[in-house]
C-alpha cells in the first residue's frame, strides 16, 4: 500500500522557518552524535511535516558534501550564508551551479535532493536545475 502526502500547507514565512529549523536541528544532531533522522522527525512533527525527515537529511548531507565543509548555521534570528543559500536553492531564487562548484556527480545528486525537497514542500521545481 502506498500513502500519498499532499505538499505542505505552509505560507512562505512558515516554510522558510521550517527549513531553517530543520537545518539547525540537523547540524545539532550531527555535532552532538544524535541520530539525525529521529531528531529531524521530532522537530518536523510539530509542523505536521514529518515526511521531510529523510529527504531533508539527504539534502543536508549532500549539500555538505558538495560544499566540501560543514554547513554553517546561524543563531537566533541571524541567518548564516549557508542557510540563506539553502533557502534560495529551495525557493528557486538561486541556482546550485552559481552557489556551489563541485564535481558533476555530486552536483547531480544534490540537484535531485533539491528537487525532491521542493516537491515535498510544494515549491515549483525548475527542471533547469537538473541540467546545470
């Protein structure tokens, strides 16, 4: 049996908040040695979007791999450059090829993760991402 999830029913601000909270939760779990997906699940369940846990874990891991360094998170209301980049990649205002220079294979995987996340959060995808 297959269960289909509708896209998230979040306005733009709420969606951006969930993404930033997810990035910060992911970073904290990785840095403290906690299980990442259960930590993400607990954070996302409060926003009724727990299905994001595995795709978000993959997105963040691939982003970090493509950057070649740990993803930097901000604090309180201050976004880091990496968080701003992630928001731009997911809302379509930034293109991966202009933000992250990485190997073709890594880029292809990251582009797929970006598109998968966009689909789940209900952001229109840009097929051109997959070609760059």
